[in-house]
């Protein structure tokens, strides 16, 4: 009680003081007052003074002119006007630890200087022509991305979003196999276009309009909530049964994430993907790995999420972290599969434009130079350990899961019934925000903290996050 009160008081005080001081205020104030309030790691950066409209005005504009179906995290909205690496700043200069990275999108870090430099340099030279002329950026980028892929995944299509990438992948699967039925997983998320909404396995994300033509949803191999627990063979048997009973017996393909992001950082039972890929290929289909969230080393052990299950997909889709915030996405497949689309032209106005390509190339360089995959492994393992210790302390934590810097903490009212603690999740998130941590939320029932920060997130940040979560859960 006293501790939370103090943290709130410190936050309020911080809002009315000078900007330079605010960027390190949590540590200084906490130590000077000898409190036990969790202390945000120091960061000597002074945000640029914000001179735009107030948060209230922006909220009003948003309500009047933007889609009413947009959702906002937090009961009292946060306005973010600046970002530096793993930290965000609101309009008053208050610093937050970003544990969600613009929904798993800021991979290298907010406004990473190398990426900003590459984008600015290209912006001054040439921004756009499309692919009707030669340009070095898209060609060199395609090679550099293909070099990151295993096997014969050497043909790259650049698009602008994960939804577009998954649309494209499903079209390739259908064009290549001549079959129509696609299979995805319940609790999966693949985008908001008509086709990809159909592939999603979440009522939350399905508008009540006709969709899912030719898309079937297999049982989710979810180790925590799945009917068959950790038994990969039983989930694979369901997939086989689905093909035998709900399709002609021949399918176009199968699409899955390796850790379901929107679905609450839910990993697929180990051994499921090899079994599923075999079944799909025997039914004439091809296998698509949706790496929109799990790619580029975020899982720590491997560069691509699917490699953690030892499979080789026929198509890989990627977005989000590929551009560190630039509107950039890609589909990578084999030359044989891509040949299936040569009966007609295929075109995307912005896909791989020079600015995004220059930025995407810089992302690849930065992630390698800063050894971010290894870093995600080390920091992620530390964070996972600390979160599991928190689980021992708080019975409301039903499950701690994930890999690298792609982690989930599921809150339940009762560990036995697993009844989702939805309201408590919202309440705890709000408290964590008040203490300076911006957390993600997800899962079918909206009761999972999603921890997927920029990949430069440090061990100290991890400790701070866990201390803040502890404090927030203490007060529920
Ligand atoms: C796994 C996955 N696939 C696809 C998408 C769709 O990406 P976009 O929002 O860029 O269309 C998302 C978005 O959250 C995602 O998490």
C-alpha cells in the first residue's frame, strides 16, 4: 500500500518537473527517499520537448476521425511521442520501459541510429519508383534476406504488412498445388485482410462477415489449455482427421506460427510441426511458417522460430520486426513454388521500395552486429526464470511460457479450473503502466501478459519488469 502510494506520488511529481530530470527520475527519487519502489534502470537521454496538441485533444481527434473499432491499451490512455531503444516517452517527458515493442515490431530498438541513418540517406536519394526500373536496394536486400534462409528458400516477394504476406503465401499455395483448402490453427492470428481474417482462429478478430472460404482450423497443440496436453501425436491425428473428413483429401497448404503471438505467446507442443508437415505434404499441400513475430532471432535459440521444431517450410512469411517499424514485409519461397505465379504478372506498388529496403538491410546488419539473437536467449532465459519465481509466489499466475524475448504470463482465477482472470489482467497492466512498464496483453480470453520488448531489452530491464509485476500483483 505505502510502496504503491509512493510510486504513484513519484510518478505524479515526475510529470511536473523538468524534462532532463524526468528521464532518470525513478532511480534518483527512489534512492533519495529510501523506498522499495521498483527502480527503472538508468538511461541518460533527454527527450525532445513536445510542442503538439495535448493528450486530451489527440484523444478527441481520434474519437472523431479514426475508426471506432480501434482499441487502446489502458483505461487512462498513454500518449507516446518519442522512443529511444527500449524506452518510450510520453508528451510530458515521462519515461516508460517498453515491454511490447509496438506489438513485437521494434526489433533493433526505437529509432536505432544506424537504421535511422540508412533510411534518411536513402530518402534523400530516391524514395520510390516501383519495380519497373532496376534499383540496387531491393535486389541487394533480397539476396541478404535469402542468405538468412535455410534450404532452397531463395525467392523473395516484398510487400507491406503481415496480412499481405500471408495472403500472398496462401495464393502461392493454391496456385502451386491446384488445391483449394488451407488449414490453420485455432488460436492462431494471421492478419486482418478478408483472406487472413479467415485464417485466424480467434473470435475476437473475426468480423461477422462471410470469410474463411476454404480455410479450416485444426485443433491447437497448446501445452497449457489444449485437450491433449503435450501429446503431439494426438493433435497430429486431429489434423489427419480434419483432412479426411472436411476436405477432398487434397489440400493446398498449412499455415501456423511457431509461438502464437496474439494468442498469448502460446508455443506449439514440441514435435507437432514435423508431424503436421508430413501429413500436409502427403495430402498434396505445402507448409507455410508465419514468422511475423518469431523471426529474426527473437526466440534466442534460432534465427527463425520454425527451426526450434526442426522443420523446413516451403514458404516463410515475415513482417513486423523485419522493418523495426517501417511498413515492410516479405514472403520467401522456393524458385519452384514461385514459378507457379508466372502465368500472369504480379505487382505490389510499395513492396521493397528503396527506403524500406535500405531500412530492412540496416535491420539485418544491426541485429547481427549487436548479436541480438544471442542476447534474446540470455536475457529471455533470465526473465523466464524470474517470472517462474513469481509464479511460485502468486497463485493468480497459471502459466509462464515462451522462449527468448517472446514470453507470456497467463493469469487465472484458479489454477485447477484455469478460469481466465481477465479483469485482474487489465487492473495489473494499468498498475504496471503507472509504475513505468508498458505491457502487452493477449490470449483468447485477454488474460495473458505478452512480454515482447525491443531486442535490446537488458537484464536490468527484465529485473525491473518482474519487480513491477510483483508489486502490481501484490496489490490485486
Ligand atoms: C503472426 C502474425 N501474422 C500476421 C500478422 C498480420 O500482420 P499485419 O498487422 O502487419 O498485417 C500479425 C499481426 O499481429 C501476426 O502477429
